C-alpha cells in the first residue's frame, strides 16, 4: 500500500503536525505501508526519501511557515507519475487540502484528512479586528465544506469528533490519536541541562514546551509565575519553543518584573536537548484551550514528568484520568495554588511521575498505526481497481 500525505508544514518546521506525520510514517512502515509526503520547501531542509518538496514562499507575519506556490502545485501530477498511489491523506487545511483532494480525484483514489487544528479558536488571535462570532461562523463553514469533500475524517480525540459533529460535519469520523514511539521513553540528563543553562540543582523548575503562539495561552503561565514567586521565590518557569508570540511574551515578562523567574530557551533538538530539558524539570505546566489532542503532554509524561494542565478540548482526554496529571484550574490564583502545593510535595510528584510513564505507554504508536492502516485498507477496498 502506498499513501500520499499532503501537508502545509513538515520538518524542519517543528510542530505537532510534523511530529504526527513522522511518528505515523515510522509506525506504518512496520506494517508495510509506504508513505510519501508532499510538503513545502524550506531554506534549510535536507533531501529525504519519500518526501516531495514543493517550491514555496514566505507567509506574511509568520516567519516559520511557507505557502506552497500554485505553479509548483500544478506541476505535481507530473512528479507523481509512476508512484502507484492507493490513497491520499491530507494533514492541513490550506493549500495541501485543496491540492490533495484534487489529486485524489484525478487518480481515482480515496481521500481522507486528519483534523489537527481547532481553527475556531486560532482565528481570533490572528484576526482580532473581526468580530469573534463572524470568525467562528467562518471557521465552522470552512470545516464543513472541507470535510464534505472527503471519504472520511480522522480526529486525534473524542472531543474533536464531538466538535466537528456540532459543526454539522456528516462524513465518517475516526478517533485515532498520534501515539508515542519507544524513543520517547528514554530519559535525558536533567542535571547536565541545568548546568548548561546555569540553573541551580535545587531550584524548582516548571516547564512549558511547545509553539510559542498566542493561542497557547502562555500569558496565563506568566501570570501564574508572577503570583507563585511570592510563595516560591526559587521558582523558575522555563519556556522551550519558538513562534510568533515570542517577542510579545518576552516584553510582557520583562514588564512584569519576571526576568529572574521566567526564561525562554527556544527550540531544542528532540533527541538530545529536549529530553534533557524534560528531565531537568519538576513539573510540566500547560494552559492551552485549543489542543485537538495535547501530544506534548504525553511526551512530557513519557519522560517521567508530572503534568499540571487545564483539561480543555483534546487535552482533557489526557489530563482528566488523573494518571500522572492534575487538572488545572482555569483561574490564575487557583492554578498558582495548585502549582505551589505540588512543588511542596516531592513524594507526590515522584509518584505522579511514575504514573505518568505508565499512562503514556498506553498511547503507543504501533497500535494507533494499526487503526490507521485498517482504515486505509477499508477505504481502498471501496474503490475497485486499487491495489491493497
């Protein structure tokens, strides 16, 4: 079986979609499913097998992302000749979606998409000059239209399935979250990380990892740090990641007088620096309301790090079972009190860390890939003439 995945983002651009694609590629390969990815060309991407790069241009006001050029997308059919494709799987809702649907129709193969992003909440942060009600209606209308063009829709959580149903989506919905590979459970060197970043061995460290974007509600965590330092002067909030909100959050942190209590360390390599970063922390903190799954929570838990997070949307499925994770309050004072209390209970944190690893192991990549491969085969069988 040969699947073509279309995405508007992929490595070296680091985010949850890129991670999901790569995780499934590796796990599906073990099941005999070949995956070829069509993604934008970046300045620093290296040639890779089964990755077709499409000429792209920068996106205004978003230095991280690239928009694939129309002329290059029109040339794709020639580049795809001879690939013997069985199914198209779209990963993002921009140029990749419309091109993927068009290619699938031309080839006469099924087309599905994974709904990775809750755009109803994202749009408000990036188009603040339009009424929120108008943006919500637009997001829902676009989602319904895009899903209607598909044979099936994959969602990473039950919460997102319910959200799309509420939008009026009628296509079949399949809950298949991104799983974790065995490498995610390898623990890093926390003391080495602390030494490299001049963080005292005994200092209390709360960690956020992820895209530094407005929809991630990181400003909430800054307010928590400002309040928590009164009770825990040794608290350091570490923010690992990059994104469009970074300059704003840096300024806000300085204005709040948090230069000694908040540190931004940028992107960290997943296999080295990031693992060491997880191992250095006492607690993972997360306040986003827009996660369709909350994969980074599982990655932290796989590293043995307890989680304090607001159980919103997809993240609720990870946090609410309370196995290595504590549901955080939506209010700054209450969330702060939870943080301080946890830091004052090292034995509880240790037990939460053990529970977190056990819970994360239940989200293994192999079993999620089996579900996805079974969906692929079922859809392909509905298209006579396609090879399985």
